[in-house]
C-alpha cells in the first residue's frame, strides 16, 4: 500500500466512524478541537494530519488511535 492509498483509507475510516456515531463534520471538529475544514480535508484525503490531530480524533470518536488505521472501512 502506498502513502496515497493509506491517506485515502484513513479519511474513509474517519468518515465511517463519524457517520456510525451520527456526527456531523462540525460536531466532530468541535469535539476534536479542530476546524471543520480539517475534518473535510482528512475525509477527502486532501491533507496529511499530525499525531496531535489523530489523538484528538480518536478521543472525539471514542476509539483508540489504532482503530483509525484499521483496514476495514
């Protein structure tokens, strides 16, 4: 798996977890203390994020950071 594919899969996983919790992008952004555009860009694989954001997303989604990288989407 190349880097681009990993970024796309990460974004899809974030979107799936968010939607499974019936959260809007804005609600996730608020809970993770990031901008809504950050969530949009992650889900669309238009940005590579950093560890702080990954940890914030995991906390906001009530999952482990590892869950954000699982293969199934």
